[in-house]
C-alpha cells in the first residue's frame, strides 16, 4: 500500500492541478484514470490558490497601495489561476436552480453559456463579499491563514458533495471525473480540518464546521432541484463554503 501511494500521489496532484487550474502542465494519459481517486488533493490546490492571492496582496502593499486595491490584485490573480471556473459554476447554478421550474429545464439553463439576472447578481454579491472579507483579513493581519483555511475547506467539501450525490446528468465535467468513493473524499476533508486547526486553531475548526453545514445545504438544494450534482453545483458549493468560512474567520479575528 505504501509503495502504491508513493507511485500515485504525484499523479493525483498533477491531475487535480490540471483540472482545477489553468496551469499548463503535461499529465500522463494514464493519470486521468485516477481523477475520481485524486479528489483527496483538491484542498492542496486550495493552498496554492490562497498562496497566489496572498502574494498578489503583498505585491500591492509593496507598491504602496491601500488594502482595498491590494485585495483586488490578489483576487484577480486567483481568478486568472482558476480561469473563473468556480465563479462560472456559481452563476450557472444561480440561473438554473432559481430560473427553471422543473429539473430538465434547470439543467438546460445551467448548460446554456448565456448568463441571466440571477447569475449576475450571484457573481456581484459573491465577489463583493469576498473582496470585503479579504480587506478585513488584511487589516486584521490574518489574510494568509484565513485564505488558506477557506480555500482548502471549500475545495475539500466539493469532493465530499461529489461522493455523496449522484450525477444529475450523463455528461459534463463532473461526470467525466466520475463519482469518487468516500475514502478519498473524506481523507481530503480530514486534511482540510487539520489545516484549519494549524492555521486558525478553534476559529479554523469553527470555520470548517460552518462550511460543512453550508455544503450540506447546497447538496440538499441540488438534490431537490435537479436530482444530484453537476460541475456547476460543485463550483457553487466551493464558492459559498469558502465565503462562509471567510466570514467566520474574520468574525473571530
């Protein structure tokens, strides 16, 4: 088992990196067979995202810019890193879940590349909240820890939702990845909780708990509205859990 782990953990990390970021890396073809097993590493990509955003903020400070501008620089780098894939999922989910009257129509709306009123509002509110929370964490001198905890738990909970809900459609990114077993999904969640404890102590654990409740609510809504999960649902879950984690951490800072 240990020998197998040594052979696969690096492949898992490369697969997840190619899936959740825009970083151009060469991944062996056989590694994509492990996409579902690799979900334990989703949180590690959150650590990378948090580090990039924090570095962007620090560059802003080095240039003598105020926290509001530095936070925007950091968030812009985060969007570039991921290609805004999670934001896209949030917008599509808002349009589909609240704009359709039956599961088939909701899924159709979510697949449409056009953005509607619900999607625009979700993006504006989400980004404004994330910006304000990051500014607050910068002023509280807890930006690095807060970003790490929120980004890791948000992505880890995406994997947990993947493991617990069936696919709502027979195509799309989530379906191509496959439905992971509980073991890798909850291993990633355990890793996220440890990171929350290391970087935030009790407030980190509280943020993880509130984020988990939020993910549960997202899963229940998705199950009721469309009968399962899609890549858009996972992206929306990641965004919302990250937001509530940041709120808890700033409140406790």
